[in-house]
C-alpha cells in the first residue's frame, strides 16, 4: 500500500518519504502476504544492511525539460508536488541567493595619492644659554667745558669816564695806571687824564687830584691828597686808600661829576 501521511492522512506515491501535502515524514504501510501452498523454501542468504544515506546526500539529477529541482538538496521532484520527496523541503521556496561577490571600491577617477610618512613629534634642541656679558658701567658725567681762558686785566682801557653834564666820553689810556687832574702850562705839568677841557679849573680839580690803577685785574680809584677831595657814589675817599670801581659808579673830582663805564 502507498505510504500515508501521519500528519494530514493524505496518500502519497509508493517511493515518497515525505508528504506531498504538508511535508511530514511518511510511514510505510505493510502489504498483506498472499496465501500459497506450503512448500519448502530454500533459505535466502542474508545480505548486509546498506546504511541509508541522508536525504541531503542524494545525488543531483540532471535537470530536463519539465523537471522540478529541489532548491535544498538538488534532487528531482515530480511537477505539482509541494515538498521534496528526498529531503522534505518546500519546492515553491525561493532559491537561496548566492553570496555577493565583493567588488573593488569605486575610485571615480581619483588619481592615486602619494603616501606620506606619519608625522613625527617635533623635537626641540635645547637652546644654549645666552652669553653672560659684564655689567655696563654707569655713564661717567662729563664735566662742563672750561670757560675760555681770559688773562687777568692789565690795562685801564677800554674803560671810559663819561662827563655827566655833557655825556662826552673820556677814554682811559692802555696803561696799568694813570693820574687824573688838570694841566698847568706855567709848570709844564700835564696829567695822564687831563680834565681841563671839561671844566676842571672851574670845578676845583687839582693838578694831581686822583689816580686810576689796575690791581689783581680790578680797576681801583685812589685819592692823592687832593684839596677838594674825591667822592665815590657820594662817599668821600680817604687819601691813599684804593677802592674798586664797578660799571656805573658815580665819581666826583672837586665838583666835576663823571660816571665810570667799562662798556
């Protein structure tokens, strides 16, 4: 009898091992033996049992026109069956997709880039210490330039006596000393600085009234025991006592007034 399916009870072809309806494993139904006359039967030699190969090891059947191939084990199946008789796999299942073949990466025409060595850590050479220089000495103050040397005064000139009444300048001689007075033709005496032209006789100027001299670079005035005396800035001079003169000093010989000037 053909094997029936214990799962759904459908009869299947005699050589089927799995149900064409639900794919369950089939159970073979034994065929009843026919009655026969009893006769001695020679014993049949027992052959060694051949182990059953698993369904997955079934040899592949070359595919022909109209032949259905099991996608699981590759065995030929009867057209119209839902499950493989060899392995029980569903025959209408889609074939297992083939493994994708790896493709080389798309370069899009980019030229090969040069390989650069990996960056190296920057190394800094130790800097040499700065050379030690000796400390700069403080600047030495420059002494001011000495004043140009002026030799000490040795002459009365270029000083002058200015007559107060007229403003006339009486120059002094280029000598270290000079006598001031009035000239006398009778005695034939003429002093170094003759004040006769400026009213000396009328103003009581003596013939040897006073003297101008240079002492230690300074012009001094000395009264020579005159009769009418000599005044310096309103002060009467003691005879034979030299007094220094300065710019603008007022001098009076008798009554004749003059001014000392070095300009």
